[in-house]
C-alpha cells in the first residue's frame, strides 16, 4: 500500500469515526453541512502587505544616581537586577539610562500616529519606534488609558506605511487571524491562528477577543489582523502559568481602541460615564422569584447618595434590563455601556421593579470613585423566629438616619431556611416578595401568608451592599 493510499484510508477512517460519533437519531433534523475545506491559507502575501506598518517599541527610563557610597550601592543593585551587561553609572549625580522594556505597535496614519498598549509605555522617559526598514524615531506619548490598556504615540515623520482599521464587531469565531510583533525582542515575528471566542469577559470595561495565536512577552501592543489585512484588535494579554504562550491570548477590540485613541489624541486622557450605582448578578433563582422570564440584567445593590441614579429615581433592588435600548444580559454589560456614554448626556434606563417594567431618564456624569453607604448596627440574636427562620425588629430613628432610609427591618436572628439562604444577623431586609417593608409587624404579617412550598426573594442590605437572596421552599 502506497503512502498516498494509506493517507486516504486513514482519512476515510477518521471521517467514518466522526460520522458514527455525530450521527443523528432517527427522525432528528438533518445536520448542517459544513463548508468544504479547500486547504490552509497562505499568509505570505498578507504579511508582505501589512508587515511594514508594524513597529518595534523600546522604552527607557532615567534614574539619577547619588554620590559616593550610595552610587556604588545602586550600581551593585543594578548589576544584580539587570545582569552583568547593565550599564554602570557615573558619580556626581549623573543620570543612567536603563532599558526598561520592549513591545510592539502599529502605524495608523501616514503622519506618524502609532497605537500600542498602555502598559508598554507607561512610566517611560523615552520611547523609540523602529520600523521594519530599520528607521528609528523618538516617539512622544500623547496619552495612555490603563482601563483599556491603550496608548497613543506620535513620531515626526511623513508618508509612513499604515494599517487599515477593520470592524471588530463583525468578527467570527473560527476565522483565521495573524499577529505580528516582537516576542522576546525578536522583531517582525508572525504567528497565526483562529479567533477562539469573542466578547470574552476578562475586565470591567473590555469584552476581549480570544484567539489561539501565539502571543508572548514583547507581542504586547502589536496588531491582530484578519485575512483582509485589517486590524481587528491590539494583542494585550495572555493566559499563562509559566509566563509564556499557553494557547490562549487576548486582544482589545479595535472599535474600543479607536474610541479611546480619539480621546487621547484630543485631550490626552479618557473620560467615562458614571451612573452612581453598585450592581450585582441576577441569579436564576432571583429571576424566577421576581417574575423575570430568565436571569438577565443587573441588580442595583447600592445607590450613591446625590448621584445621577438617585436623582433619576433608581432604587436599591431595581433590576436594570436595558441602557439606552441596549439589553443588559450580564452585570458586565452595564459598566461598559455607561462608561462609553458621553458625560452630560441623557440616557434612558429600563428597570424591572416589583413585577413591572418602567423607564427612567438619567443624566450621565464623569466616572469617579463610588461613595460607601452607612452600616446597619448589629444586635444579639434572640431565640424566637418566624416561619422563614427570621426574627426582625424595627429600625431605630438613629439607624434610619444612618442608613438614610425610611424602609427596612433589622434581622436579629436567622435560622433554618433563612440562614441557608445566607441571611445574617445585622442584615436589613428592605423588601419581601416584591413588597417594600416598613415595619416588623408588616413583615411578619406577610410571612404568615406565604406559601411554604414556594421560594421567596428577599432584598437584603448588608453594610453598604444590597442584594436579593432567595429563601427556598420547604422540601
């Protein structure tokens, strides 16, 4: 049997095995026919076309050395930290340049605007950009944004090669992509792979592109390029236990990059919108208890006093379903949409409150640190509890002032089903079964009428965080 025949037999066996594994049951719908594979792509022409616009970035920092013994101690530290080839300092308060890092970037305009990662150039005193034709330019850092890990540089040059910006919103899982950069300072290195996932949640504001393209230290800031020669992302992170490539790398989507770069070009910094809430996840149990068809949205756990959400009438326990018409599928969607909003603009927030959907207008302000709320006081737990396993008391006037709320009862004891749900002494219960709680007598009256065979949602405030907890039914 010839090698070609053996190869054909092996392929047939593999296909037969795959067919047996994926064979549909009788009467099942016919499987979707996969497109025919005509062969692996050839990247040579693509690399030749886009390669000249990818640059190597070297950064240095200057430190001022002391005199006498301090100078010698610093030199010994530098030699140990940077190795035997580290440059030696000069006495008399001289400065010493130390190479700090190597990364990658790419040119987006003929007059010298260069994109890279913020962490590549953050804190650098000098940045040098090297092209594939060995030309070198000193670059000015126009601005960096650590939240998105985007940095914008400018070199004084003209007629530079550029990369075409693609549309990261149209990428498809499984499509071929390449990365070009300087891994381990090996300039103009090309690696290839496919998009493994899109909108991967690894950060507060960034749904990153995941690929299996080999990305290593030094690749940071380089472009992720599709088969049309368009940039769809900036390579930024790797998932690794060893510090090297493990088959998972992440890129910042180019649409987010360009939005950030535009602000960096205009003002040198990035402003983001703020709603003035803390949010938590809506679990399946909470969704069912509140009458939602599925677990979605973001639960409002805290409302900043005097913030835009409070002024708009948003309350603790509300479920935010949409922001400006955009659906909130997970809690991570809301910060991104709000953050991308223009400061001072008016937005529409769609809420789910006590079984009804409503819309409220809100004015977006600039992102800043959230303010903590008050802390409820705790008391010793008495023995008697109600059918849910809870013993509650009315809040004192001082406690209401501290909490800045006219609603809620204080949990003094939590046993049985309530304790299993995670309710603790010292918690403040604001709602029970979609009803706002005003007093302990009202709370106990509602508990007495509950069906013990049904789960019930309880809105609980603990220190400055509020969330729904679900007390399961009796088994």
